[in-house]
């Protein structure tokens, strides 16, 4: 939504800060563009907006319960997660998930044992490690594939590979895709294994900060899909790009609650903070994020600082601003240095591109502050609909 539209909603008290504002029209337009680029070459996997993706990846028992609540069919679900228990496997199997990822030999044993005990079968997707906690070593993957005739109840459909997020170099993605393509060919030669699916966590970079490119967000995806097309692979390629799918569809709104000066620095305190906004991947305030200011009052006369006649609206000017949240910790800083010109009590900061993880990644329980409300709109003219409101974190901490 435009800042003018948001300002109107705030003035009419149809949005109360701090808040997340999810715009489905932005998400729809973005996903249609991605689908247009990938169509016919690459399938898509993500844990929402199932009408645009071909499968839904679930990374925890809790996310599986969310799917149950929303009646998402098991046939659409890939049950992932680096730390599965026997109970997790049992729950997923009873739910009827289509695919279970294998992150380790332990995971393989858990799924195999369940199927043997219950005379069940399931598709499995071994994940190859890139050196982190995700997946297993290549030798272990080869061990599972070479012995597949001993467990015909496990349909080993392919390989999963995730190597990180916010990648700055497309060359790295191309190198990794070529590596897996070569591995799949070698598995065919060595073990007669026909890979059906290669699921790749591309981790494409998205723009957040001043200096990032906001005018060519699809360029790397186009080039990556073109490279996949040139491989002419016999297997299905699936991209899982959670952050890239949804980053642009949400704004975070937080109001100026207090203003003061410390030496030559202007300090702004907002009604939100890092307990609600942590979408930079734990790099908060190291760079200046893309944001707008909605000025809720009239512009004051130019001065270092002034107070309205009713003493209710302190206004401060200057180029050296720091923005802190409401938590009693030095870590709660959202903007380390910015030139806002003036700020007034009640002004609202709009942090853009907060659609990826911001409602869940931040430490919401820290110091028992209220959780931000979530509003949803489907177009510019529609009033927002509240999908989470008045959720108090102290109720969990009691």
C-alpha cells in the first residue's frame, strides 16, 4: 500500500501500531511474476500460497499442526526439519505427508523402522549436506541409495540441497546446481539410480538496505532458470526460496513514542523493537534499512527542537538519528544512523520488505512486551482485516 493509504488507515484507527501490514495484492503480483519466469522449467516449493507452489515444505511438528488446522492435504506436504524424532515421523506418517526428508542416517533409520513396523511406505528425499547442520555427507547418501533394494517401501525420489540464504553471487548457485547435476549422473552410472526430483534451496538475495538494488529483483532468478533449462535434465527441478517469495508483501509499522538528544545524537524510541522486527537475519541496524516516514502531525518551524503550545508534541531536527525500540537492552536498535530531518511524536516509521520471517523470527517473549498486531489487505481500497490482535507475550511467561 502507499504511505498515503497507510496514513489514512492510521488516522482512522483502522491500524494501531506497532503492526505488520500484509498486502496480498503485492504477494499475488510477485508470485505470478516468479511463476511466469519458472513455468515449464522449475517447480516451486514454499510453506504458503499453495495456489502458486507445487508443494509445501513443513519444517517442524508445530508447522504440521498449522497445516492440520488449515486442512492442507498431506499429499501436498514435504515434511522436513533437521531434528526429527520417532514421534515426529509417526505423526507425519499418520497425517499422510507425501514426502519426508532424510537429514541423517538416524532419520533414515526412524522412517525405515516405522514403515517396517506398520507395513507402510512413503517417498523420501535425502538431503545432501553443504557442511552445515542440514543434510548428510555424500558418502552416507550414496550408502542409502546403493542399498535401496533392501527397503523397497521407501521410494527415494531424489536429492534435496540447501546451502544458505541471501547469497550475493549467482555464480555460487550455478556451481552448486552443476555439482548436483553431476552427482545425479554419477549415481545413475554407479548404482543405476534414476533421480526423479532435485529440490534446491536457491537462497536468492533480496534487497533490504540503502544501496541494495531494488530495480532488478528478478534478474538472478531469470538467469538461474535459464541455466537449468540448458541442462536439459531428465529429473524435475524444484526451487525452495522462502525469503525471496514473500519479502516484499509486508510492511512493519511502528510509531515514535519518545524523542531526546544525547550529545550530538538525536534518539528516537518507537513502540516496537527487535522483539517484533528481526528480518535482516540478525544484522539489525548494521546498515540503514529501506523505510519511509509517515508524518502524522503538521511540520514545525525549523529549529533544533520545539514544543507545541499544548506541550504534547516534542519535535526534533537533525541528520544524526538513532532509532531504538521499547526493550530495556542496548541490543534493541533498529536504525543506527539516518538523516530523517525532523521527527515528531506520533510519526510512524514504515519498514519495507518485512514479509520474510518477521512475524516469527524475532524474540517475541523477551521482556514480555505485547506482540504486534497483524493486518491483512487484499487491495489498495480495502480496509484491513485483523488476523492477529492483542496477543500478549506475558501470558506465556507467567
